[in-house]
């Protein structure tokens, strides 16, 4: 019986972690013509969430924020999922590192 518990416990923990990840609030950012839409996302304070970044451009971009510590490359015509939070109330800037002049946005955490 102890042997079965040692095997079952890690499996249950993995399954519990998977269920939690799929239940996170999800927000989508579309990157087109090197511009994020929407340019502002309102998200709840104190909550972990995910952002789907959908790059509809024919060039790669790097989704980046030094304010909530994320940096990920999004290949052309691909999407990535960025896990964020929980964050305190405030405004957090994000940008496309390869096109900083146009690919800009803000997380508004309320």
C-alpha cells in the first residue's frame, strides 16, 4: 500500500497543477503591423493569469516587460503563452523589443 501511495502522490500533484493552469484567466494580444491590439489590458490584482500573444506579422517579435519580468520571442505567424502574476495594482509597461517605436502596451492591474 505504501508503494502505491508513493506512485500516486506525484501523479495527483501533476494533475492538480495541470488543472490549475488551464483555469487561469486568459487575455489575448494580437501583434499586427508591429502594433499590439489592444494596447491596454485590464487584469485583476493579486491573480495569476496568462496572456496569449498572437504574432500575425511575417517577422519575429520579442514580447518583453522589465516591469513584470518577462521576455519571450514570438515567431512569425505563431502564438505564445506568457504566464504573469500575481501583480499588485498599478500600471505595467510591455513592448516588442524588435519594434519598440510601435509595439507598445500596458497592463492595468486593478
